[in-house]
C-alpha cells in the first residue's frame, strides 16, 4: 500500500513538473503583459499600456488581419478538398490508395524549412509575385494532408453501401453526400478543420519564405519584435493565447452540450 502511495505521489509530482514546464512561461508572459514598464523581468505595476500600444500599431493590426483571414480561408478550402479527397481515396484500388496515402504523409514528415524552400522555388520559377495570395496557397497546400489524415479514418468506418442505399431511395449523388455521408464524418471533419486552422494560424517558417510586398502574419511580426525589447509582444501573445483558449473551450463545451441535449430529447421521447 505504501509502495503504491509513493509511486502515485511520484507520478503526481512528475506530471506537475511537466505541466509547469509547459505552462509557466505562458503564465509569465501573460503576467508581464500588464507591466507598466518596459522591463521583461521586473514588475513595476499594473497597466494596460501595452494593449493600448498594440491597438494603435497599424502594422500589428494588419498582421492580425492577415493571420486570421488566411487561417479562415485556408481552413475552409483545405477542409473541403481534404474531405472530398478522403472520400475519393476510399473508392480507389488498394495499391493506388496506399501509394496516395504515403504521398500524403510526406508533407507532414518533411521539415518545414524544406517545404518552405520548395514553395519559394516554385513561386519564383512560375514568376508569381510573393505576397498575400502566395501565403494563402502555401497554407492551403500544407493544411490539406492534415485534413485527409483526420477524415480518412472516419471514412473507413462507414458502410460503403450507404450512398448507394440513399440513391436507391431517390437521393441524388450530391444529396447522398450532403445528407448521409458528411454528417457521419462530422467529427473527423471538425477535427481536421481545427487542426488546419491551428497549423495555419501558428505557421512561421513557410510564411516567412513565401511572403513579400510588406505582407506579414502574427508569427513574422513576433519574430521581428524579438530582435528588440518590446513588451507589446507580451500583449499580443496574451491575446493569441486567450483566443486559442476560448476556441478550445468552445470546441469542447458545445459538442458536449449538443450531445447532452440529444440524450435528454431521446430520453423524453422514449418516456412518452
């Protein structure tokens, strides 16, 4: 019994150290975002000074717009393409399917710097001016494999005769896809979209190589701000952290509430 308690205490301390290692820097960053002075190590007093500077800084606000708009567009487009590709892969021959899945894994296993250089050479060879649209195309491209990886396992669990059954009952191919297939893939699609948004919003290396004409996202702005002491970076990081936290909270709570409401509704119908 004592041995079990000691091992439990050890694992508890181990997990506590791991969590502290991951989250303590985030807490410190958020704490010093309210510092009234420029010091990044000494807290002089509570102030919203750096948040005010952040809002007034047009370069940072433009970077926020670029990051959010590209992340949303890349998520929508890559989710549509990735989902349809995952469904199409399930209809391919085994050899072709395995080959395409292996090719799909290459961008995820490939170092970001190699992918970034590849995009740079591609856009330069095609003489495409680097800027907002090249960044968007790059983000869509590297997000698609993550969507496919998230959706395809759900596709494998589906009965392959579902679409045929729906069409036998009078549904068109599009209606069978929209009304039958996609609702059953909802969890995988949602996970892939969330992963695509996170990857796009967080990306730095690829964005840095494919951007131009004064177009920068949040990652590039933060990288440039680290070259000099600028506490505004703490305010910006805090806002990003809060946005991610709220998003994750919504992602966890809303499906839970929907599922709970459905169970209550089913229970009510069964009782009546």
